[in-house]
C-alpha cells in the first residue's frame, strides 16, 4: 500500500528557542494555512499556531499555540497530506483526539489483561498485523476510530470504556 505524502518542499517550520539551551533552536514541522496561522506538529500532537514571518523562507516565528487537537504521530508528510486532502470528518476518524489517545492506550492494555488475551490473540482476532497492534499498545501509533470500536467490542467494553473506565 502506497502512503500518500505531502512533498517536503510544501512543509514549513516554526522556529522556537530551545528552553534547555539558549544557543540552540527547535524547528517544528508546520503547514501554513494563512499569513498568520499554521498547523504544527509538536510532540506528536497537531496544534493550531499563530505565526509571524521571518527573513528565512519557509520558517516562521511562533506567536502562540492552541491546545492540542489530535494525536497524529511524527510523520509530518503523511499527516499534512491527509490534512490537505481529507474532509474534517474523515481526518477525525483517522486521527484520535489528543485527550483520548493516552486513556485509550492504558485502558486497552487493562481490558486485554482482564479478558486474558495475548497480544497475538488480539491481533489475530482483529485481522491486524501484530506489529500494528503493538504500536497501538506502546503508544507509537493510534487506532483509527473504527479500529478503536473493533477493539472495544472484542474486549467486551464500550468505546467509552476504552476512554473513560
């Protein structure tokens, strides 16, 4: 399966001073949507940022962040491609809201233990490669909303039970 990706040249960066080292800088991947706003990926979360131009091409200064919107991981080319080609509803189905991501991961493991299922058994029952399932449990990947519903059904809980036990 070919992964659709935004061209690297279409990605901009938001400059931040490194709080741990005054002589260093951090550059966060972003997708500019207007002269003053951009979507930015920070620690795997998609956020909306207010930006200001700099003298460097494709580099902006951060004015302000919003709260995290979605947990998207770190593949900015794939995330920004999805952001520019999917409608909001489809994007929201694919990427989990930030607040729910960690709760789902923790509750998923606890529900699997209660059902006394191994990782292999869950992956097999969901017809999912074991590596994909392990990435969900380890928090390096997020389940789609559809996969979260399937996991909840398999583990004998509701979707709410995965997020709010």
